[in-house]
């Protein structure tokens, strides 16, 4: 470890939490990680965000082009979910549309939520290419992450449903992360997982092959559903959310929306 230079006689060094050199050092990595937990937590509490519907999908799908239908349909689905959610009786914001904050499918979903006049979340990640925050994210719910794993934590922490549009490495990584958490019951809550675009997903992932070779169990095929249009996807998602979270049998305290709550919420993560 490099010894910091002595301060000139009579001059004060900055306190540690105001010292950029220290905060950017390897010694402060744990503080930087913690800050990527605490800052979003503070904002979600102040905005009274209770839970989310997460949209995953490619940053490369544009509003025009060979796969543009997915952009259009992601925007429409996000609008429908937001209008439905805003019509619920609540004291906190339910089922807020949340994305990775970038272009493509992420932009489409944030845009659809804003079309409906709702708030919408962007969990952006700093990358050397293609990932700048899109302009449709609610400013007070726009976050920039350095650590992928903290960003993934926030995707899983509040999500009650997940919609996965066609995508590449990043989308596959995010989908498999959530499927693994649900399969291994590290997510104790009910999670509705919807793969949008049956033909695409059956071509990209051979689920039947995984079953045939004994890599997954037959019950694992029940962890997700398929949809090919916004109306069908909306019906599946809202039916699952109603059954799992909006019945009299469900009594989940929206602790994250309460800044004075004495217990840290788990939101289904033990």
C-alpha cells in the first residue's frame, strides 16, 4: 500500500469521506459497493417504490429495422402495465417498469411507461460502448452502476415479474441469473417469468435438450411462460401478479417504501 504524502505543515488533509483519492482506491472498494446498495435504496424509499416489473432485452433492437416489432411491442406492453398499475388502490407505487436504462428494448419499455404518465426505473451500467441512459427514465429513478452484481441485485430485489425480449449475451446472462435464483429458491417470493418471442427463444435455448440430457427437471419448464404479442403478455403478467400479490391471502409489507421501517426488507431474498 502506498503511503500518502505528508500534508504541508499547518494544512489539513480532507476527511476520509471527502477525499477523492481515498474513495477511488482499492482500500475503499467495499465503500463503493455499499454505496451502490444504499443510494438506490434511499431513492426507492423516498419515491415509495414497492415492487417492479423488469424488462430485459437487446440494446441493439431499434424502433426501425428487421426486429423493430419487438421495440414497438415492448413499448406497448410497458404502457399497458403502467396504466393497469396506476389504477390499483395503493399507498405506494406497485409494479413500476424497470429496465437496464439503455437503448433498444430498455428504451422502449421506459418510453412506454412514460407514455402512460407513470414513473419508470433505469439501472444503467457504465460500459465502453452502447450503454448510455435513455431519455425516458424518471430522473429521480435513474441510476448508474459500476458493479454488474449490484445492478443484478437491484433487478432481483424488487421484481415481481420479468419480461425477457430477444437479446444477446447480456440478456442471456440476466435471464439465467433469475432462473437460477428461482430454481434454487434463493428467491423465496413468487416470480412470473415471461419469454417474449417463442420462436426466437426456442431457437436460442434448447430447453427440451436440457431436459433430455438430465440437466434440468421437468418441473423447471414451469418456471417460465411464452408470449408472442403484447395483449397476451399483459394478460399473463397481470393474472400472475393479481394471483400472487393482490389477493387477500398475500400480506407483504411494502417495507422498502417506508423510510421509518425498523427492519430491512427482504423482498423474497433470504
